[in-house]
């Protein structure tokens, strides 16, 4: 048994979770936020049999595209509250995926 933790952009979360559900995967969605851009993410928890883990990862890859966006930092990073924010182009989207072995799983 595997537990897949997939951290995805909020813009991609509805499509990827729908595709996973349509393919027979159980998905739990958690609202999370990233530490770098301080924007909302969705963390998906997917429990699956070992032989289906790669199928779930393929679905995540298909629906979580990376893209460029201009971001204005809202945190001061020690520069003080009056410091002007500097816009910078950053890559967003995609997914960070962790696959963990599960010793035991029970549905009650």
C-alpha cells in the first residue's frame, strides 16, 4: 500500500482531483500554503495499492502544468514594512509528490 502526498497549485487542484476520482482513486484534499510565494496550494492525500501508484502519478503530471507568473512579494524578508516590493518572474504550478509506504490501512 502507498500513500501519495501531492502538493499542487490551487488552479490545478479541481481538475487533477476530478481525474483521479474518475480513475477510481480516493482523494482527500487539504488547503495548504507554500512558504516561498505565500500562496494557496492544495495537498492531495491518495491511498492506493502499490501497482496503481504510478498511474496516479501520471494523472497528476498530466493535470499539473508549470507556468510563469510575475509575483510581487508581500513579505519584507527583514527589509521593513515600508520597503517597496520587487516584482519577479517565478515558475508556479506543477506538483511536488511524495510516495510513502503504508504498513497498515483500515477503512472503518
